């Protein structure tokens, strides 16, 4: 396999590693943050958690990541 073929085939991996060199972060790492939400929103998230069995952080992440 030629080097240009490797670069083309694994472009996303190389881009991820380049970004890691710049930022020290990988896209699949998770970080804890503090956010302020209304009581109503928190109660809705708790209901969704009970229905789906997913952690609240995962529910928020999925909603934000939708394309």
C-alpha cells in the first residue's frame, strides 16, 4: 500500500491525531461540566432517564449531537 493510499484511507485517524497534538484532547473523551438548568428541565430529564434507563448526560449528549 502506498503512503498516499494510507493517508487517504485513514484520513480521519490522522486528523484526530493531529487535533490531539494541538489540543491534547481526543473527540471521544468525556469531561465533567457544571450547567444551570430550570427545575422543569431537570424533572423532564429525570423522567427521560427513568423511561430510557440512560444517564442524563447521555440524553443531553444525544440531543445536542443530532444532525
